[in-house]
């Protein structure tokens, strides 16, 4: 069974969920990071990826 909808670029929700998944992965890696250099690199990447999110979901980053 093939899903033909995956190739349609007009849907932005797929991009948002991709960015959210990437941010979750980066946060997990940041939680497990041991040295300060790795932590600073990961937090920089998180900041960059957060800029790709639409403004509506930008405040959902701090769920703790």
C-alpha cells in the first residue's frame, strides 16, 4: 500500500511535526550530554530549530 500524499509540499503541518520531532531529539541528547561543549552545541541547534517553528507553537517548548 502506497501513500501518495507524502509528496505534496503544500501541507505545512508535516514540516511542523518534523521540526517538533527534531527538537525533541535534540532535547533528549542535551539531557544526556556530558561535556559543556556538546551541551552548548546542542542548545545552539535547538535555538536554530525553534526559529523554524510557527509562532503559535513557539511557547510550547518548556513542558516541564
